C-alpha cells in the first residue's frame, strides 16, 4: 500500500515547516531553559489554522484528515517537540474529541475558541494512583439536581496549568467498573477547580504539565459529554487517535536529528577527510534513515486505521511504541555523530533526546501498548 500525501496535506506540511522555522525556532531554547509556555504563539497557531486541522469547517476548522493533523505536528516537533505535545493535547485530545463526542450545542460553544487559540484545551484523565490503569480513577462526580460536583485530583496533565477548557473523566457509578465512568467539559472558571502545582520535567519543557484539584467542583449537567457511563468508550476511542496522531512527534524528532547529522557529516573534518567518509558514521546515518522511514510508514498506517476504526488498538499502539523508542535511539545516535558538540546545549540535540523519552511513557507506556497489541492479536479470550 502506498501512503502519498494529498495536495492539501503537502501544502499544510510546507506551511507548518515555514511557520515553525520563523515563529517557533527563535523561542524553542527559551521554552526549554525557562519552562516557558508561549501563549501568544498559540494564538498565532490558531490564526494559521493549525489548531483545528480535523475540526469541521462549520466550527472554524479545516475539516481535514488525521494525516493532515499529523504532518503539522511533525513539522512543529522538528523545532519544538514540547510545543507539538501541547498542540496535540489541545487539538486532538480536547478539540477533536469534543467534535466527535459532544452535542451540537457543546461543540458550537467550546470548540471555536479552541480552534482560534483563544482558549487552551487539555485532557484530565491520569491520577496519582491511576496512570496506565485508567479505569481505576478515583475522581467522583455526583449529581445534585442540574449540577454535578466533581471531587478528586488529576496528575501529569499536559496543558493543565494553562488550560481554559478541560475534558475530565470521573466516576459517576463507583460500583460500575468500566461502565461507571463519565466525561465532563470543565471550564477553568468552574467553582472548586484549581491548579495545585506545575511539575518540573526532564524534557518537554515549555509544555506545561500540572496537578489539578477538584473540590466539589460544580459543573452543569449540560456539560456532561455523552450519557452517564460512556466515559470509557469516549476515552478509548480518543486514546487510539491520540497514539496515532502523536506518533508524528517522534517522527519529527527523527527527521530533525537525521538532517542535522547529515549536514554535520558533510562538513566536519577529522584525519584529513569529512567524517561522512567513515563507514561507522555512514552506518549510523543509514540506521537513522531506516528508523525514520519505517516509523513514518507505521504512522501513516495507524492514521488511516483509526480514521476507519477508532476502537482497534493495534496499529496506533504499534506506531507510537516503535516511533517513540526509535526517536530516543536516533537522538542519542545524532549526539554521537556530533561528538562533543552534540553534548553541548548550544545544539538542540540534547533537548531532542530529553524530549523523546517522554513519548515512551505518555499515552500509555511502551509496556502497556505492547500488551494492547498482543491481546488484540490473541483475541477476546485474552482481553484481560
């Protein structure tokens, strides 16, 4: 099967590439060093249409494919994986999910400001004691007339400290297991909501990650997404799309590492010749290219798969697992190719290596993704 970009997808990739080099690159180092989130840059992304690639045109988006969203993320990730992570959480986990699962009224109210970058979105699922085992969340939502009161704590929430619109999962029926979880749209202004702290990370700095607290947080019943008990259905379809789309970030990291390494191998001289003549350097470059191209194809396969069937884990989990682990390896090889210069913070390679590692942990760890793939291959008898 051939995976060729459409004309629109190529145009979006080129536009994102130009924007990233002009607008994002000058801020990427500051984002990392200061853990600085460039909110004004988010608005510029919205103006360019990059925050609503898959959102229907009627809601201000471009109405394009998940492939189109991925190629935009890939170009942003080449310059700043951290910003790409925030854009992915905003556009995919929040805006796209609202479009797919929300009512017409909910979509019309909450999605356009997200598309324009006037509001920032986040998904609030993970808790201090519920990470990969998402069904074990303890956050509760209890209905009182026309309101729900949400109580609990969320941890490791991308965009959490700056989010204006949160998609929050909570248990409405603690005895219902996977059928007792519901999803809610929670504005930052909701009474009882607060950000307890921002977290200091090894990488992906500049993409805010935080701990959120809900203290009898009042949310109108009209903000419930779908029916009570539909949270896991919404969650799982969203996580599969997330894995497929976010695989563009490690692909972008690999593309940048390879380009920088090729440039250096053509210019750097040792022992009277360009280091690109040395076979051990050539071998590293060839392996980096093989990782990039194979992971890019897995990404395209996953993106087409989730567009057809959002319930299947296999393609998306495989794509993100392979790409995330390869991006860490490729970033470290790029540092090796550059020698001492690669280890210095003057170059972006050490930042790309630190950023890459998170992708083996977020959106379900590599270990959990492998279990999902194996169980789907084995069949329903092995589902748990």
